[in-house]
């Protein structure tokens, strides 16, 4: 059984349990094992984000509707 399959099986079983104290105990166990992961951006990603922020500060943005229109037009040419 894979990790994903096992995880799904556990979730299914947990959804059937109504015992609050048992669920709190499981929650405590899960929280003690769950790792808080911090996503690390590459330098290239950081530069692209900053470039996007700079464009926004300068007002170089377009509305959602205008973007949707551009995408639709672009897709119709493909």
C-alpha cells in the first residue's frame, strides 16, 4: 500500500469517528509529526516577483477582463 493510499484510507476512517476526545488525541499526534515546510524561492524567482511588483507600482497592469480577452484571442490563433 502506498503512502497516498494509506493516507486516503485513514482519512476515510477518521470521517466516521464521532468520539471528540479520540479525535483530539489524533490531532495532537498529527500536529507533533507534521512538518512545517517553508518554500524557498530561487534567486530567479525572487527577481521575477520583484519585477512584477515594480510593474504594479508603476501602474503597468491590465484588468482581468482585458487579460481574458487577450488570452481568448491568443488561444484562437493556436
